[in-house]
C-alpha cells in the first residue's frame, strides 16, 4: 500500500511516499530556517505562507523521486495536530483538495505518533510493545505503546520542553536561530565540569527545565562582561548535560518500573549528539534502543505517512492542541 504524507505543522514543509508504512520511497523536506532566522524564532504567518508556496513543487518532486503517479497511491495522510493552526490549515487544505481530485481516502495523522513511527522506518522489525521518549521543541513525553495506534503518557514536562529549553539557552549564549543545533556544536568544545549547572529533578516521571534555564541566566549575569568564548562553550556543555541527564534519568526509571524489550528515543532533540550517545549507555543491554536517522528526527512527511498507515482512520480536522 502506498501512502502519500504531508507535513506542515511548524517550520518544515515535507511530502513523502511510503510503502506499507515502513519503506520510504521519497521524503522531500524544505526547512524554513532562512525565513525565520532574523526574527529569532518561528513566525506563524510567515511559516503558513511559505508552506503554501512550497507544497506544489515538493509534491511533484516527491512523486518523481518515488517514481509513482497519483493513480498509484492508495491513500493520503496529513498532520492534523499538534502544531501551529495556520500551518496545519495549509497542509490539511491541500491534502483535502488532492484527495477529492485524485479520488483517494484521506486520514489525519497525529504528529506525536509520527515521531514514534519515524523509528520504525529505519527498523522494519520494530514492533510494539515499546517505551518511547519523544523530545522536540514543544514536547518532552514518556509514553508506553502497547500496540499500534495506542499510547499511554506516563510522564511529561511541567513547563518548557527540552527543545524549547535548548533554544532559549542558545539565545542567552548569543547563538542565534535555530538554537538547538548551534548549542550542540558549541557544547562539543566545552567542559561541563568547569561551569556546573543543577540537574532538574522532580518526583516520579515528570520533567521541568525552567530551573536550569534560570540557573544559566544567573550564571551569565554573574560572569558579566568577563565571560569568555571558553566560558560560553563550558556553559553550553553544562546546560546540555543537565537536560540530557534529566531526560534519561526518567527513561531509566520508567524502564525499571515496567521492563520492555524495545525503547525508542525520537523527535527533533533526538538529533543531539550527547543524547544519542548517552541513551545507548543508559539503556544498555536491558532493551534494544532505536533512534531515527538524523533526517527522520526533525519534522518530516515520511513519519506522517507511517502514522497514517498504522493509526487507523482519523478525520483530517485541524486540532492544534492535539495530544496523544
């Protein structure tokens, strides 16, 4: 079965063709980083307009790369939420038009489910039950997936998500937009032991990153104009370590509470160098760890096509606050 996926939830425009929910035939992604860089963050109206501008050419390119025609497709899947409402409306509107024009069924896909299914695109044998950690710009969620299309949230952040915390820390350090990758690069040049920051810790399986963000702000204020480039690198490394160790401490605890044989760490923050290395060390031999390839960590349409294939029939109705 061939599924055409469309993703427009935030600042990546993407179209993909996926076979049987597992085999990626094409996955075309356009990043809007250049559109939003001067503003230091995503401007929703500009993002929605750019989606509308880019989708026709990405659609044509995705079909060409997959070597298929619209008549070959069996269904369409589009992100219905969560995300920016204007951006979601663009994707859903285009998908609805295509579904009518081509006479194909259309399903609305949960963006968060998509991040879990992204891991399955690189591991054809990966099946639930599994434990998942989804870390992105807006979400830091621990979930159990007992079966396809079923998710149970067992822990989440009380305030900022890990990706938001990285972006805000990068802004404090003068690293620009997008902040997460820039902080990752700078942290590789630093020593977290020279500028230690507290590790966030809450009872149970919940997260909080506002405290370490405030600690970074106060440390920078204390250093004042005397802050050096090495100080900034050390602070980036320390902040990164605090967030990553907090994320994995809860993952470790969840794995102890209810052991499973499969663990997935996914989402945009799953591209972070330290998180990828430490996740493998923390999970160890207790379970098989799967992290999507870097190009599948960020928002993409292949994961939406996979989520649409496995997730059942949901209406393509925009729901920006959709959760699990």
